[in-house]
């Protein structure tokens, strides 16, 4: 059996971070994903999906993404049901995100405030320098072109 979802879209609302009674972080957010075709009026439609992410990933999503941020989500579909306040059974299908990638720079004009580095399962660093050092800024680009040639030997290359 295969249950795999890969999405790229923009957040429809700011992530909502909560903690379980055991102290495990969980964040909920919505993502809008454009359909690959247009309707009869020539407009592109979108699907609006709810996502859930857990633990350190949840804290990173809540800290670095907000409404309009471009993100990639890799995970699986999961369904659940509950009884609402009126006593009716409600079925919910949501994406359980295993990995959330931040797909644009934090100060990008296109969509609002996400970090430009990926967040992968097990990668707790989030592409930023250790904050304990305090000597690096998130906006510092180590690959910025300063007009000088790069001095590197062939022995230092991994390929």
C-alpha cells in the first residue's frame, strides 16, 4: 500500500501551534495548491488542504512560516472522525506532514515571510547558524558574488 502526498502551495492562514498534555508540539495550517488546468473562464482553481505537523517541525513551521508563505509538504493522508457540539459525527481528512520545506527567502516580496532554507525530517538546524554563536545573520549569503574568484582545490570537491 502507498499513501504519499507531495504538495507545493501557499499557506492560507498562519500556523497554529499547540502542545499536547505530554508536551509534544503540533501545528495546524492550511495550504492552497493550484490545479494544473484552468476552468472554462480561463481561471486557475485551487485546492485548500489542512496539514498537521508534529514536534520540532511544528515549532519551526510556526516560527518561520505565515499566511502567504510558499511551502512544500511531504507526508501522507490521514482520516479521523469526531463528534461536534451538536452531536453530529464529523469526518476529517488531513495531510500528516513528515517534512515541510520553506521554499522562498524570508523577505521575499512574492508571498510573505518564510525562511529560504529547507526543513527536513531530522534536520533540526533549519539551515541557520547555531544561535548560541550569534555571529551569523540569517540573511548572510555565503555564496554571494563579491567579484573575486573562488580558491578551491580539486581535492576539496566531493565529486
